[in-house]
């Protein structure tokens, strides 16, 4: 596991931020199409804040947060000076917001940097305090052996790839053990082969389907075997 400090991330983002910003905001696309009863959204540990920016540009009251202030400043002041997204420097263990401030809190590729469940429990409790309706967690899928191997190789040269993988039962158990009060926990498959459909006009996708791809791709993910799925999406509906 890497040394998860603000300094590590400020430096690491200098090498990675443009690639992250170029990628499809697929978590934002999924949230927009899946949830019909939300207006306000907080992204925790947002890094590039690509997904919360997508939501801000699509009419949500969205806040992108991270504990790495340097990267937030770069995004806000240099890259996107006219951004509709609100930015906030936040430590995920101790959020500055009032109770029930956001309808939904999400994070994508964040819990993967913690190998002890105690930290995850503490952060989940804090998210339960600040979220009114949902917490949505995206983590890398342990059952995808090809992905695990690829990350192991990449981690030889770059600590960003030193991550913890989860299986679907494990992430569900962590949520249950945290003690947060929920109505339902749903596990969905997220990412994989069908992401190719997000690219401009791929041959695999009949032209007539192209305008609907943002609705279709998250549904197509569900057709994959777990061994081919990239990430697990864990949706916690809170009981408040
Ligand atoms: C892999 S990145 C997330 C990438 C992001 N989903 C994106 O699309 O750009 C992990 C992020 O977690 C942030 N982070 C790590 N520990 C944190 C903490 N305790 N509180 C808030 N952010 C934290 C890092 O600064 C980093 O930006």
C-alpha cells in the first residue's frame, strides 16, 4: 500500500491529471441516469473531479472535494476557471459539512488505498452523517485476475497502482460492519469491455444506438461475468 499523504498525491497528480481528465466521466454518467431523486452531490477524494464536474455541467448542485489542495487549486484556477463545480478541500475522515447536506455522496477509486477496515468504517460513518439519501462506492474488482496482474506490474514503477482489490461480498460486509443505517445495499458491475462504446462512433455500436449509449452502457456492464468486470459499484440507500 502506498503512503497515502497529501504530498504523495500532489506530486502524483502532476503526472496523471491530464489522463484522468481525458477519460470518460462514466461514474457521473451512471449517477445521472440511475438516480432520479437527487439534486445535490458530493464527490469525496475526487482527484481530477471529472465525475462531479460532469454532474455540475448537467444541472446538479455538485461539489468536488479532496485533501490535496494543490490539485484542487490547479483545477479551479488554471484548468477550469469558469467551472460550475464547487470545490472544497476536505479530509474524508472529517468532512466540514453539516449533517444531511448532500443527497448523494460518492467516491471512485478511493477505498482502494486503505488496507484496514477500521479507516473505511470511520469514513463511512462520516459519509452517513453528511449524506441524506445515498452513498455510492466504486472499488476495483478482485475477481478480475487480469486487472490484478496488470496493476501489480504497473506498481513496480508507480505507487499509484499499489491498491487493494475487493470482492463484492467483502465491500458489502464492510458497509454492514460499519454500523451505518441502511434500507438497502445494492451491488452492481461497473466498467469493462462495454466502455469502448463511450468512444466516438465505434464500429461495434450500431449508429442508431449511439445517442443512447450513456443509458445503455451501465446496463451492458451487468451482462459481463464477474471475472471480466473492472469495478464494483456498491450503492447504499440510507435509512434516515
Ligand atoms: C485515485 S484518486 C481518485 C481519482 C478520482 N476518482 C478521479 O476520477 O480523478 C484518489 C484520491 O484520494 C485522495 N485522498 C486520499 N486520502 C484522502 C483523504 N483522507 N481525504 C480526502 N482525499 C483523500 C487523493 O488526494 C486522490 O486525489
